């Protein structure tokens, strides 16, 4: 099919309404939604889960399933209404003119087909190319998405590639037919920040190269700022503010946009002096939306009789570039008013050392051909290499690094789910490195607990919330009888700020943030002294993240808990932690106080990590350091320094030392440790990665 030329907007959505129909009722998912994407423009769609972002994208693709229907408004692509097209016309457009990239790359790849075949299919189907021509195009596009060794990748199956490589192939596939519009639905959520930075650069570069317009869906405001020209903020099925990045970020004109920014840890936020402000209340369910403004019940500026009187339309903001807001009180609100003074919190008192690890090693032995089940040579996976650190009572120690660096392995050894290969772990002076969990006494088990990344997987779906916490109390031997345990469980619900009536609810009746609070209550059921929080907020919306993070801090102040906070999100790490430990390929490469780790001199890997974190602040100037290549395998680590294959400072070290020797741990000022061969002079030349421009 020939592509048609058109010089107006690529995508024009006007007053779109989409509903899903169940046997009980019509559920309005999107209402009165409008947005325009011009040629070569990247539009960001931002909002919390459930606000209708992905529904808009599926509406554009005309892929709403059996129950979904467009009940109002129009979606025009290059001036033609998609709603009135025949299935045949839509089939011609999908893939060749409009392409979509999903969050989970494996959902778009056929596991039984080689990558080359999958890529070649696109030009063969859409452009009628011969197989040889299509394979040549596939090889070129693999080079475009900066994958190493294109010939090997053409012959590989999807499972032989890492997550970041799979996502690049999906992007390559979407770009094969040079579409006019590319829709990206949270394309980097499942990836490490360093891989995400590479993919963001790639998408921007390819957008410019092919002149592709983009609709970029994300809940990460920093990512939208780095990739898009304009954005549209959604709340509960409606667009509430839209405009250029600069206008919306610097001159926001809707209370929800303001509340979103106040709940994310931007530079300058501090858990004690400038805590985040969580948005009060909960997101309304689609069939329980309030009258008038959907955000009204959670808004600081709500006025009864005005905000709930009638449906509110978008209105333009004078003087700005296509900047609109859905709020009646824009003129009454002082948008520059300083935040109401928050009560400054004392930082938790740090006491004695409660956990000490020395030269911990954890190796796994696997069959060299483990995938195919045959025996033969055995290989060793070095998941943790000589970890040494200590943590004090009341301290938050963050453990950061990309996936595969050994963070979770170390947590498993600490919990007793695995035993150490070598080295020592002392908890309250008692050696536990070789004691598996089944041999630990109840007191040891209850004093070190874990809060997991995904609250959906850790709760029993067939047990009420109260019963799950009472069960933990029974296991830890707390309370003489059931009524005492029930009373204690209600106190734990108070502790995590959940209403007591939630005790009788089932997990399915709770939101993600509420489930995570139940997980935290259960972790503290046995009066835990050490809590390992493994990415506890990454599965939650930004507004809920702030509340859960502050809850953990409040409990820590009260109980003097030691918190080991595993994360790859350096913004939340900077906000929460007292000390930071950076891991790479099983090694601790840097360790120090949060201030030491976040300001130069850095380990070269920490520098790259900091540069990769998207920050939603237009005043921030950042050095761009994109790491080439993926993390090496722990089965076959590089010789010498584990980071040398990706290090931009390697040329500063003489005699190929990085290739030959693992660097020693060096102590810089005030106990700041770095595992690196760079000289003191080179460290002294390092500049900050993140600078904030003067107002």
C-alpha cells in the first residue's frame, strides 16, 4: 500500500470517549479526551495506572477487544477518521503507517522464530520485498538500533537475547516500515536505567532520522521530559492539562499536575527537612467518579458548589503554546505560593552495628549446558564476590545496581533462603551465614523480614488481609490467644495507615499501594529489627510511592529499624538513604554516605548510573553518559576489573592494568570506598553529573 502524503496533524483526537461494556454496566474508561500530534512531534501521555493512557493508544490502533467501544468523538490519522475505516483499510495502516511498541518485548516476539525471519516478515508483507532484500533491510535496522554483531543476532532466537536487546529488536521491527506514527506504551518499565537511557537516546535519534511522530505513554515524568516536545496529563479517564514540556513543567495550571510533582523525589527533597507530599485519598473507580471535577475529592483547592456543579471542559491558558487545563479555579490559585511549612522530622537515631558482612561470597554451580539438561562440564556463577559492609540500628542502607549485579542473591543469603559459599554474616553478633532458614530459631527469622517488589505476588488471594497478618503473628509466637493476636493485627493496620475495616477484606479488593502496606504490616508483625525492602515502590504509581516511602521512614523512626533498601531508582535512593552501596557483577564498586556517592569523585559505573536517571526538572543539567553493551555474564566475567568492558575512563589507567587485575578497595576521604584503578589526580578532575541551573 502506498503511503499518503499529508501536511496537517498526523494524529488528531477530538472529544474521544471510550467505554467498556460488562453484563452489569457501561464502564467509561476515557471521556472527552482531545490531543493533537503534529508531524515529527513527540507527545507524552502521563498519568497513574488506570487513568486511561493505554486505552487511548488501543483506541488509535482500533484494538479495543470485544467489550470496548468508542462511544463519542473522532480519531483522525492524517486527516482520515479511523473509526469509519473498514477492517481491510485498518490492516493496511497498522504496522506500515502506525506501529506500536508494548511494555513487555516478549509479547511481541515469536519464541519459535529466528530474529532475522521476524524482522524480514515486515517489509515482505507491507512492501512486497523479496526475502533477500528484506533480510538486508533487517540487518541494516539491527545496526540502526545499535546492537552488536548483527549477523549473530539475525540467527538468534528471542530467548538468547537480554531484555534490553529484545526491546531493541521490537523497536527495530516497528521502524522497519518507517511508520508516520509510533506509539510507545511504557517501553522501558521492565529495563534497567542504564539500558533505558540507551533506548531513550535510540528512540529520539530514530524519530529524528525517519521523521516519525510519537505518542509516548509513561508514568515517569523525567522520561517524558527527556523524550517529548509536548505532554498531556491524564487523570481518571480525562486529559486535565496539556501543553509544551516547558509550559507544563514550569507553569503548571492544574492541581493534579502540581500534586504529581510534589510527590516525586526531585533534587532538593529530603526525608527529614523537605519530605514528599503524597496525594491524599485514592483514585476513583470508573463507576464511582464524583460529579464535576474528577480530582475534586483529593484537591487542596476544592470549592463546594463550584467544582462539583457541572462537567468541566478544557480551557486555554492565555499567552502559552497550545496550553490547556481542566480547572475552574486557575485564576484564583497562587501557583507560586511556597509549600505550607511541613513539620521537620528528626532523622532516626543510629545505634550500634546490628549487621556485619565480611568477605561474603555466593557461587552457584551449574551445568555448562544447563539449558538443555545434558551433563558434562560444570561452570560457576559468581553471584556475589567478597561483599563487606556493616549496617547500624536505625540506618537506611541502599543497595543499587543493574539487574544481574547480585543484589537479590545477597538478600536471599541474608534471609537464609540460600547459604553463603564463603565469608561471614553476623546479626546481633551471631554468625548466620551457613544457617538455612529452616534451621534458624523463630527470633532470628522474625527479626529479619522482607518487603517484596510486587505486592500482588506475596499475598494469599484466598485469605482476608487480617487473617494473613494474624498467621504471621502465630508463626512468630506473638500473643497468648487469637483475640490478642487480632488486637495486635489491628494495631499493625494503624501503623501502616490502613483503615481497620480492611482486616475483613480480600487482597483483590485493595489497590497496589494498599497491598504493599499489608506486606509492610506483615513484615513488622514479628517486631523486625532488619527489613530488606527489595524494590518496594517500583511497582507503584508515583503518588503512592511517596506515601509508602514516608511510611517506611516513619516506622523506622519509631522502631529504630535497620532498612536495607534494594533499588535501581537513584532518585528515591537519594531521598531515603543514609548510605549507599553500589554493586556491579557481584562486586561492591562504591560505598559511602549518600552525599559522597552522589557527588564527585565517583566510581565510573556510579557516574554512568547517575547520568542515566531521568529527572523531571527543567533546571537540571545532566551529563549524558550512555553505557555501551550489556552487563557481562556472571558465568563468564571479564578478566581484571569487572566494569572494564564498558568504562569510559579506562584509557586513563596505564599498562592495561584494568584488563589484568581486579582493583583493590580504596578509601578516599571520610570512609568513602571505591573499587577502581584510577589515580587520585583523575578522581580530582571529575565533574558533577547533575547540576541545577541558577534560578
